[in-house]
C-alpha cells in the first residue's frame, strides 16, 4: 500500500494512493493515518474510496511520529567527501519533531545561514517497539518506508561544538513523504535508486545497496541505545553529492533555490528554499 496524509497543515486527512497515482480519501475509514491503523487497511480496494480532487498538499505521511533518529555517514563515498573517517559503528544523532514538514513545503533557512545543504535519504517508519532487537528479527519491526530530505546547516553542525543536532534540527529541515509505502509493496529496500537535483542540476545519485550498515543492522544497533516506538522515524544516511563536498568549491542553498528528490517506489519531493521569517509570517505550500 501507498498511504498518505493530505490537506492543510494541522488539518491533514488520511489517504491511499490508487493504481493511477491519485489520492483516495480514507476519512470515512480512519480518523488519521497512524501505524496502528495500517494493518486494518490491507483489504481495502482504493477504487472504492472517494477520489480527492485537484492537487492537495501532502503532509507528513504518518501521524504520531514520536522521535527522529538519524544515521550519519552511512555511505562510504559520502564520508570520504565529508573528509571524515569511515564509521566502524553507526553514527547516531537526533532531529527534533519541530523539523518535520510536508514533502513539498518550503524549506526555510535559519537566521544567518551560510552553509545549508541537502541530503536525500531513505526513512524507515517503525511499526513495533524495538528494544534490544536481534538483527534477524529487525525487519519484522518495520511499518513502512518514506522519502526524507535531511536538510543540514553545515556551519552549525560542525563549527558550533560537537553536537550535530545544532545544524540538523532547524524548522522545516526534515521534509518527509509524500507516501508511506508498506514493506510488501517496496520489495527489497536495499536496492532503491536515489536522486536529488538542485535548480534542475543533478547533485546526488545513489542506491541504498551501498549503505555501510543495512537497515536490519541499524534497527538492531539503535535499539541497544534508544527504544524505538511505533511511529518513530529512522533515517538512514545519504549517498555522495552533498553541496559541502562539491569540487572545486562547495555549493550551499540560498533563498530561491529548488530541490527535487526521488527514491524508487517512494515518490518525489520538491521544495522551494526561502529565507528565514517568523513562523507567523511563514510561507506554506
């Protein structure tokens, strides 16, 4: 299944994507799309649901995300372009829930930003509580997969002390969606092509098969240190091609830029980059 949430921010409705890529409304079936609701949707034929007209905004595709755990430097070539050692264990950091945004919502630069960057990533939505999970059982704890842009302000990330979250947690720095795709539909999550363009120019091209630590390893490892609850989001690293690593000179985001992301089977995102503004004045998609 491909499942989504559609409508204005704060008033999203649950939806299902039909065979033609159109949104079908699930509001008469469930009040919102949570991990707990997914199992009960398996037998629904999307064609029996009302068609959502026009092109509504996509929201974060699952309600009730409790936390975002992220993995850094999980692609060898990305570690090299970042000038950092190849990890021997997964490198973990957290992104706050306040960074979540819809897949096509504007990305707002933080005040004084000079080094904001892009990262196309595979996100894993947790379906069962994970606490000291064996690697062999890890994939049974997955509710679905999502496309994520782990937007990062590199100066804040690396020059403001040792806490990466300073550059990873700004508002709008975790666009997620458009869909949650269930494991039965996605097939092998370790063989998904990934791409990201900025202003129409290809910046990142990769495949999840080149991860240093595979999804089952990551779930098992993270669950030793952080209990993952249903609805939590685990984002799994980015392939090479980030702006910081560009030669002969780094490229960073500026207001007016457009990012376009895609992962096989998980849909596409497009974000306009905007300058910082107070949330009361912020542009919404």
